[in-house]
C-alpha cells in the first residue's frame, strides 16, 4: 500500500510540475510560446488543463472603459509605423484581427 501511495504522490508531483511549466510558458511572448507549443506532444492537451490555464495566464488587467495601452504597428506594406497614441482624441481606432482568405 505504501508503494501505491508513493507512486500516486510522485505522479501528482510530476503533473503539478508539468502544469507549472505550461503555465510559465503561457506567460512568455508569442514567439517563445509558439516554440514551446510546437514541441508539446498532442496527447498532453487531453491531460493538462490547457484552456483553464490559458484563460488565467492571458486574462489581462484592462477593465471596460479603460484606455487602450499604447502600441506601435507596421502598416501591411511595411512602409511606415503607426502609433496608437498619435490618434488618441482624434477619431475612433478600429483594429481588425483575422484573415480575409
């Protein structure tokens, strides 16, 4: 019985370690997180609480009514860079994420 208990504790510790590593990876910039996810075996999505960790790790701190944080983006043709703060107070700014294909 002690052997079964030791195995259960070891498996629980291993599971906790894997969840901690995944959670830490989710806090990395997108390129580093993508590199990590590329090496993660597919069946781990069935075992690890991916969705719950993702919702916590990427929840953010903005509330409704807060001003958007400033950022700089390149135009699609890479000819210029556009900064959000340059348009603050002028007119509404709309960001479209996705694909038109």
